[in-house]
């Protein structure tokens, strides 16, 4: 039975590396779900053990924040703000700085994947309509979304998981993570300006109409008030973050304007299924003694993941191999206490800019660009992503060494 569990575990994480099951239309979420089903059906883990392994507070917090983000998307907030920024008469380098600052700020409180999903299609069309080369601005969107999301414990799924699992202080993490993230955003601007300094414009093309929801001032104001109250409560209230997020979601679902099914349609259900499935797969592996075996062999090779430097580097590398959420789920069982929480969050998130498949935000932006005829190849992304990743990781690593 132990061999069976380990075999399924290896197959699941291999599919994380390959982006799914080769030859089948099964993505990472589908592969993880199949792995959990195989373990339950083959009695590699009992139903009760599987239920106990699921971190309900993490899922509740993630779901609540998705509903809050959906309020802004349905209210046309993203389109309204982006049009005001992009259509304003300013130099391309200045506009690039504005896009980076806006993306970084929104991603810190509304999750990076949602921001990219809402902004990327409209940003592509606005740039083309203004005869600007959309590629540097889309690359800025992806990189800034990843870096900005690292600034808070609610900016991306892996930070939510780390914060809930290790019971990190929202305020303390914010103080630690904000400086390297701000420097990282400045680095994104500098790298893109250097790479695209003579490639800001494109030939005139056919205008593309906007497909964004109309701006609803009242619904946007409602979402803004709820979000601000939620963040203030995260910072100062003693109540569990997941309950606060669920309460915020409940208030927003009480609407005379948006059908609840419209809001629910914007929730990333596959991501929630991925979390549940990986909780089960990792628990089965740990119960089978696989994690103890893995740690003993890692230590025998001279790599101690209990030390900051090996953990920081290992997290960055693993995040690019299997994606950041699976990487964090793999590493959390070997992390003791909350002292390594900021290290895990910053390393896994900042590493996502290295290659296109390093983060879901990158994939969303590239796919949105492709749908309007803009090609962003691995090489194109790497010209910006690699120096941004190495530079931001170096900044974060140096900052963590100074403050911890």
C-alpha cells in the first residue's frame, strides 16, 4: 500500500511539472483530482483522514476573497480605472510606471490572478487602439501582478495558504514584505524600459471595441467599502480571517443588481478543487512516511530545508518546476513555526516571473494576448522575466537577511 501511495504521489507531482497528463486534456487540477480519487478508491487514505486533511479555513478565505474580487469585475471597476489611466496623454515610460503601480496595488488586495484575468484583455485592446506596442505593458502587468501580490497574505493563493497554515500576523508580514515588493516593482519598470526603449509603438490597426461590463458607480462603491473594512479588520480585529472574508462575501451576495450565479461564475472553482485534491494527496504521502523519507535523504545530501538559504532557493526552484501552490503544499510539512512564513511567501511568488508557466498570472496574460492576435513567446517573456525574477529574489533575500 505504501508503494501505491508513493506511486500516485509521484504521478500527481509529475503532472504538476508537465502541466497536466500528456496526451490527455487533463490539466493540473484534473490530475490532482484523479490522484485524490485513486488514493481514496485504493484505500491509500481513509475518507475521514481525507476530510481531516482539508484546510477549510484556507478554502473559506480564498472563496470569500474571490467573491469580493468578482464584485469589482461585475461592476466594471477594472475597465473604468484602466481606461482612465491608459487613455491619459503621457509618455510610454510614464504610462508603464502607472500600469505597474496600479497592477501592484490591486494585486496586493484583490489577488493577482483575478486582476490579470480582468485587466489583460482590455489592456491589450486599449494599447492597440492607442497605437502602442502592447507587449511591454502586458509583461509589466504579469510581473507587477506577481510582485504586488507578494506584499500581503491575501494577494495570491499560496500566500493565503501560508498565512492560514502558519498563523502569520497580517500586519507583521505586511511590514516585512512591502519594501522588497516596492523595489521589485521599480525593477520591473527599469528592466522593461531597457528592453523596449525603442519599441513603444506599432503600426495603426483596426480598432477593437471594449467588451467590459459597464461601470456601475454604486456597486463599485459598495465593493470598495466592504474591501476597506475587510482589510482594516484583517489588520486590527481579533476575529479569524476566513470568517471575515465569508461575511464580506455574504454581504456582497445580497444584491438587487447582480444575480448570485453571476458572482459565483467568476469564482475560480478549479483552483479550489486543486487545493482540496492536493491536501488529500499530500496527507496520504505523509501518513505513508514519504515525507520523513524525503527529508532524511535531503539531509543526507547536505541540504537542510530547515535553514533559510536552502529553503529560499529550494522554494524558488520548486515553484518553477511544479508551480507555486503545489510547491508550497509540498514544503509546508517540513516548515516548523512561523519564522519561515515570509521566506516561503516571497520566494514562491517572486519566482513565478521566471518563465511563463511559473505562475497562473503569466499564463492568463499570455492567453489573453493570444486571443487578440498578440504573441508573447517564451523567449519574449524570458527577456524580462528572468532578470526581474533574479533581481527581485536577490532583493528579497537580502532584505530578509537584514530583518530576520
